[in-house]
């Protein structure tokens, strides 16, 4: 997988760019698929891309599952268009290369808090994803998990909502 030039400053693991939002264990293992709480909050509030960390411009993308579409919000921080394009190819969940969520937590996740929705997804078929194109979003408490911040487009008309193509 070719890594875009604007992401060359980011670390990689197994040939994939490690998003700035991804937590890292004390022994250096990256926990793809999880969000580091402090960075999650800073990225949402600071309007920064969850992959490259750069400030978002006037076009941004939120990746949303079907339940997120119903709520018009997602806990996933936004991405800039180049990082969204890379992520749809590189991320096993977005690209469809990972047809099921992990059945068991990784050993490195021991002792980390698990959200209710993560526990409910264990071993289940992967959700379909949609790219929600916006020019802005509001940061709100997630309607289903009030302790978690979310990016909401309830007050912002999406420029487009497109299914993420899978392989």
C-alpha cells in the first residue's frame, strides 16, 4: 500500500500508517481500531484529522456506521480528504478486508475500558461504512454514550453521504 507523501511523518505498523488517534501500549504496540481518550477529545475539539493530525479545512469526512447515520453523529474524529482516501484503501474495516469484528480483545487491551458498543460488536459481522462529507460539525456528548464526545452533523447539512466501497 503506497503511503501518501503527507503521511510520511507518521509511524507505520505492518505497512499501515498509524493514525494520530491510535493508542500505543507501554511496550510500543499500536492498538488499531481504538481511540486514545485524550487525543480523541483534542482532535474533535481542535478540528484536526484523526490520521495526520493536521487542522481540517473546509471539507472533512466522518466515517459513520448505520447506527451513526440514524443519530447524525459519530464518536470517530473527522479526517481530511487525502487521509480519508488513504484510509478507505488501507484500513481493514473500511476496505472490507476484515469481515468481522474481533471476537476477543487483544492481550494488549487487558485492563483498558471497553465501551458497550465495542462489547456488542465482538465477533459480529463488520458494519457497512459511509463517508459523510461536511464543511463543519458540532462536538456534542454522544446521544447513546454521554461520557463520550461525538462529532454531530445534526445542525449541518452533509455535502454528500456515500457508502464506502469495499473490495
